[in-house]
């Protein structure tokens, strides 16, 4: 059974020593990043998300960004519940997102999942902010093949 989203976010805020949010959409400001919380579609989950940034407009830089995001994300599959998603539309925003149960007793789990989202932001920030071809990295050629072993 799940509890109300407002009660769960209030419990989370109190566990962090904060005044519970009002009726507005709750968000935490942590290290200059905004972490948004929203009720899941069926009300049994809390969706935790934060914007990482925007992909390059196209070409080789965007391809390299996607390659790095996929490669690094693959390494976290076994240890991290959070993942990356591209928002719908042409602006190619990348978000870190995860879910947690919408239950009053889940505040410690919510805190852990928020930390996982922040970890993804920290890990991937350089991929979207810096020029991936600067320094020693060369662009991927069209003939190069990448194999992923699972």
C-alpha cells in the first residue's frame, strides 16, 4: 500500500531537517542542482529527476556524447537504480531519473535514490559541458565499431 505523495515528501523534508514543502511541486536544491520529485502515474512511486543538460545540436560531437553516456551508464547498471533519459522533443535534454516507493517509511530509501541521481549528474556533467574532442580524445570514425559485452 502506498501513502499520499504529500505525506511522503513531508516525511522526507522532515528527515532532512527542512520545513515540508507546501502545495507546490517539491524540489530540492543540492550543490547548485535542482532535484525534482513528482508522484508516479499510478501513485505507488515517487519519481526523482534532475536535468543534466542538453546534447550538442548534432554531428560528431553529439554522437560522442551519446557514446560516452551509454558506455558510462552501462557500467552502473548493477549498482545504481538511477538511469538517464532523453526528454521528448527536439531540444535533446538529458535527465537523471529513478523511482522509490511512495511510502512514509521509505524516507531513507528516497534519500539514497536522490544521492544516486546526484551521482549521475556528477559523473556525466563533463560529457555535456566540455568539448569531448579537446585534449587527447579523437572523434570516432564512421568505420569504427563498438562492441558491448553483457
